[in-house]
C-alpha cells in the first residue's frame, strides 16, 4: 500500500489517469522522443483527510529555467494579486520596518505591490527564468525552493517576517513538513501567513478533474490543512472563498493561540462534514462523474469530426494536459490550441503533441467550435471573443458538465 506523504497512513487511490506528462511540459518537435511521463493517480488519506497524488516528478523537472508561465501575462491574475497584497498589507502587525516574504513569487507580480509601498520584501522562486524576471524589476529574489534550511538563512540575513504570502504554491510542495517548519521559524510571533490554493470542495462539486496534475501534489480542504498546520504549531484563523482557478480558498494562518479564530473556520469545517469530504465513498462518486464527463466529451468531439467541423482548443493551460490525455484527444479531434503566452506558441502540447499557436490564428479564420480549457476565465474570455460568437462559433464546455454554449 502507498503511504500518505504527510501522516504515513495507507492512502486509498480513487482515480488513475495512467501515464501522464508534465502539465507545463510543452515541447518542441525534437524533444518528442525524450518526453517524460509518470503515473498520475489521485488518492484520499483516511488518516489526515488529505487528497494527494501518489507520485510526483522531482521538483526540478517542474520548476526550472524554462518554466512557461509568468503571472504578469494574465491581467486578471495581476489584478487579483494586487488585491491580495493590499489585504495582506492592511493586516500587517505594527512594525517600523515590516518584512514581507513571498513563497513562489514567480515574476514578482504580487511582490511588486509590497515593494511599491516601500516595504522590505523577499521573493523565493525556484524557477530561474521567473526569478530573473523579478530581479530585472528590482525585486529582491532568491532562486531556491522554500525549506526549513532556507528559512533559517533568511532569518539570519533579514530577520523574521511580519507577513508571509503564497499564491497557488503550497499545494505544489511535496515536502510540506519542511516548508511549514520554515514558516513557523520565519514568522514573527504575531505575524500572519496567507496562502491561496484550489479547494477540493470546488473540485468535487464541479467535477473539475483537470485540477489534478503533476504540480498539484495536494488538494486542500479546511479540515486537512488545519490538521497539518496543527502539527507545526500553526493554525488557520480565517478562510475566504476565492473564484481563482475555478474555486480556491485563501487561508490566513498564525502561530497557535496567537490570534482569535474566525467563525468562518468552524462554518467551513461543519460544511465539510455535511459534504462528507472525509469519506472514501465521496471520492468514488467523483471518479464515476469524471469517467462520465470524459466519455461525453470524447463522444462529442468524435461527432463533430464526423460532421466535418473544425475544432480548436482555447488556452494551453496546465489543466488542458490532464483533459487532453485522460480523454484521448488527438490532432484527429482538435486542429490546434491557441494561447497568448509567447513561450508556449510554436510548441506542442504534452503527451498528445497538439500544436500550440498564437491567438491570431484563432481569429483568421474562426473555427466552428472551441474547447474552452481556460474555463476558470470563462466570462472574461467570452466577452473578449464576441466576434467568434457573431460568426456562428460555439464553445465546448466540460466543467461542470459537458455541453455547448454560444
């Protein structure tokens, strides 16, 4: 039996995707023969209630000098992180010279908000190209993975942090024990630790199986993350639902007993009991819905192919890798994927090797149908792509259910 990465209990696998490439492993033609695959399998731990993948590639395979996504490339995410930074800054404990540390700071989009307010800051970003982009903006950044050892060195060089922030990062860290020990050491006695990650409750509700991929070592519930923090002398003091990534939670944590706990935490825990997030049967039902969604999407694409319709993908997202490979989508069913990220254009999708092309090629000429991989930006995209709809184009959706939309 495979063991839980966090508590050592035997985990219960509930959904296997088979061999899967790296979600952000977009590649060139000459790299096809060397493409890396690993067995992607989601499991539930009855001991600590943590949902996790049973195997994950080495961190260096995922976060390296050619990481293809920069936060600043998404205007919507940039605005979201600006709001995140403002809220964290409003709750800074009194200090004459506060220090803010961001774990997984990427290109410094959120860190720049603190720096712009004149605050001492430090970004921790293992992807060398993203870290260099932040340094080019004048932001103090170290290119390492966040561990207890690094936290010790930060304390020695910079002192303890008033606030630590992390956005869509903590669920990526396989060794959360070292990372959380580092947070406990680095955080001042009355400091706050803010982190935001996809919420397993939303994943289940929306049948969003595409949230399961290599970078997401875990899917947090309030119950599972509360248990884990407790082991490290920390506790959740507040929870806020967020729309990002199709449904996330923004957790606020502190040293245990340092600050009052919001009623929202108890309300979330009670809701999770009603949803039975701590029962294996809940995840078996999720697997069945995923299989039904896969079969319906594949059947729809095959019907469109038989009818001679042009279908393209919209958004070469991390999530698209899971969908494409789980559903067996090939270039027979999808002509190409359009994406606005320059680093991805001219590459091929992981596993299925569907060409990734510029947004301009989506426009001229429009396809008959577009499969919306970036479904978490649905409203923004549909507003932007009014011309596609006016020309008779239709969107293919798969979250929360498979269907068509004008």
